[in-house]
């Protein structure tokens, strides 16, 4: 098992991802599902795009180098199932998968809908989109549209078995 990440001063930082996982309001608003290893949620407000999802490790870990054998075995299926769900929900042409781990040192994979013909979601321009929403230069996704999408995602997850699991 990986050790908790620490700051240079030796203190354990407060992890924003862990905080979201433990916040009942955040779970009610954005969480779609989890299997005990991976948790899928919508990007919290302000969301750059409706359908911008995050696949988080349930356990606090920095990245694939810290995976347990079970996490390593389940990762590919979780990424694939979550990506399929993003495409199903949004009708996008592609799903970008991006993880840096600097903003929050808890593995959270951004699954970003990419639409042909929309330059704001193209390749590295998506980083400019993210920053423009974060600093108010571009409006965020409509919270009502995000709420409807999350509800539909939960229905697909439960009723149609779209969720990921440890089973092959």
C-alpha cells in the first residue's frame, strides 16, 4: 500500500479529492458511481463542459506507480467504461484522458468530451478552456444541464450496467 503523500515540511496535506469524496453534498451533486477502487464523478462547479468527468482512485494515491495489484488489474476496464459513458452521454466524437496530478496529488483522470469542429475542446486548447472558465472569461457549463447529465449517467450506471467492476 502506498504511503500518504507529504509536503516538504513533513505535514500531510489536505487533499481536495479526498475532501470531495467525503463531502455528502459533493457526492450527491456530482458522484455517478464507484466500485470500491475507482470513483466516477462529474467535474464540480464551475464545470468547463457538461460531460467533463473525473475518474478518481478511491484510495489516496499519486498515480499508477502506487497502484495495488487489484487497482492495476481494474484500471483499464474502469477507464474504458467511464470513457464509453462520457461518449454515450454527450455524443462527443472523442474522449480525451488527461492526468497530471499537480493540482491535487490524488489520482484523478480527466475524461473530456471532444467535439469535432469545436476549437475550444481541441487538443491543448482544452487547457485554455479550463483556465478561461476558472477565471470567468468564459461561462461554465449550465449547472442544470450538468445535473440532468449526472442523473442520466447514474441511471445508465445502475440500470444498464455501464459501471465498471473488477469482473472481466
